[in-house]
C-alpha cells in the first residue's frame, strides 16, 4: 500500500491493482487545426500539460503497471454518433466533417490519433469511446475487472467533460479514483478549478486530487522502504 498526499485526504494506492487512465490526449483536441481549435478554443492550454502527462505515464511504465489510453472517436459512417451530438457543433464545423487533419473525431483519421509524445506502447490498452465517459459501449469495465484492478489514476482532457464523466462512471463501478492536477486541463481555467472542487467535495464524493510530485515522491519512498 502507498499513501499519497491528496485532497480531501491521503489517497491509498495498491500497486498491484492500480492503472493509469489517460483521457483523450488526441490531436483533435490538442493541436491547431483539430476539432477543439475549430470550435474557437485556446488549444495551447491543453498542449501545455503534455510534459506532465508524459512524466506520469513514465512512472507507470517504469513499474510495468497497466495504462489505458482513450480517444473520443466515431465510426466512419457515424452510426455510433447520435444526431443530437452532431448538431451541437458550430455552424462551420461538425463531427465527421473534413478538417485540416481529416474527418473530425472519426476513428483512423490523423486528427483522432494520440499526440506523438504520449502515444501508446505495445501492451497498453487503447479505447475508442463514442461517448464522453470511458465505459459506454467500450467493454472497458470488463477488461479492468479481468486484470483485477481496483484503483485508477486519471489524466487527460478536458477536466470538466470527458475526465470528470469517466471518473464519475468509475466511482459508480467501485474504483478508487485519483486525478493528477498537472496532467489535466480545460479550455476554460475556471471549469477545471470548479471540477476539482466538485470531485473532492463532501469527503471525496467522486475521488481524490493530487499533485504529480506528491504521487512520484510517495512511490519512490514506498519502494525505498520496501
């Protein structure tokens, strides 16, 4: 067991039962010319967390712990994308339309790939999710159960949408969830701040939030003492 300094109180991590989940660090959301940029968002805010997320991924790879990468992605025929979701795009850009990096949010298109700095390695789980949450229509819960996992550490974008939705879904399924502050971001700083407060409210009603240094330090201290 590893105790990590966190809000609202220390998070207890079980090394043999813990996975990292990296939510939607894909070009469509992070790079200029992608879906997020086309909607008028400042993608540089999301781009800025790549180094911290890479460091977090490195902590798990060094230990051989499971890593899950998700991408918000739809089939080329958009049969898994509700018409209401398509209509919610701007008048000038919608899911499935052509952009500078191919069709927006469509599986297999260049913009739908994870940014190169964080690309999955062999043996890591990659999930294409048609919804905001990582469990809807993906079979991920069954895969995590098959690995005997009970604790999930979260990173990715955006904090208030796909990250929070996935954490809430995981919480409902009994996972102990920890979000790493420097490895998540929103196009809107106030949305990230509000989401973090929602997560840790009422004694951690959704989960915990910790700094990357505190997680790294706790892992190192526990291993040194072993």
